[in-house]
C-alpha cells in the first residue's frame, strides 16, 4: 500500500490538510512529481482504500481527494516507523562515524 516514492508524501499532505485537496494542490505541493506518476499513485491509494476521490460534474470538472477513515489510522504506523528510523539510523551513523 505504501510502495512508491510518492505515496507517503501524498498521504502526509492529505493528513495535514483537513480540507479536501485538489489535484492541482498536490502538484504544487510535490513540484518534482509528474502528472502521470501523481495520477498513478492516487489511483493506487484509492484502490487500496486509503483515499477517497470525489468528482464534481461542473462546467470545469473538479476532483478532490481526502483520506478515508482507514487511511487516517495509518498515521500512528507511519510515525512509529519514522521514530524507529530516526533512532536506529542515527545511532548507526554515530557508531560508524570516523573519530
């Protein structure tokens, strides 16, 4: 569910923004991602039940993305992984640093 370079940054952006995010907002927030990759990553996150995609049939079609309740529960897991990485990676760097 989290494979791919961009899924966690997309997830974090949607988690921090309580309001739904539009496709263009995600592109602005992740300037080095291509439209093709963003679309693929969003589709995979939607398929996995992490995000919801809402399309509004207006003269200029609008699409918004939000985290699902299932997606919101992943923050604890990601924060735990981040803390583990900080603890273990930093301690390894200190051990292997030349003196």
